[in-house]
C-alpha cells in the first residue's frame, strides 16, 4: 500500500470479471466483480494502452459507485481482465 497525500493506493494485480461495452474503438467497463462484490463504474477517468510483443494491454481507470478509483486492464491476447490497483481517500 502506498500513500499519496490523503490517498491510499493499493496494488492488487488480480484476475477479475468485467462487464464492458466495446464501442467506437473504446472499452468502457460497466461492472466489475471482485471479492464477491459487483461494483458499478460511475465515471471513466482515463484510458491508455501498452504494447507487449504481440499483446496490447488496454488500461482503464474509473470511479466506482463506492467512490473508489479503480484501474483495470484488458489483454487482447489472453482476453483476461485484471484489477491492477485501487485508490481510496
């Protein structure tokens, strides 16, 4: 866990299930399932991608309905979603 000002950043790195919309060349998570909970995405705050050999990893950050900032990733090679980190105040 890291602290940045009054924010706490926790590295997770776990595989998760995500319900997402793929539209207009963008990926928008709508619900993620983690630790037995379903968390709705309220607002996407950022998108970026990274090439790793033949794989493209898409990263999406968003604010959940629980006011937590989430960063998730999606691999085009493995089709796996991961919860990378979360930030809480």
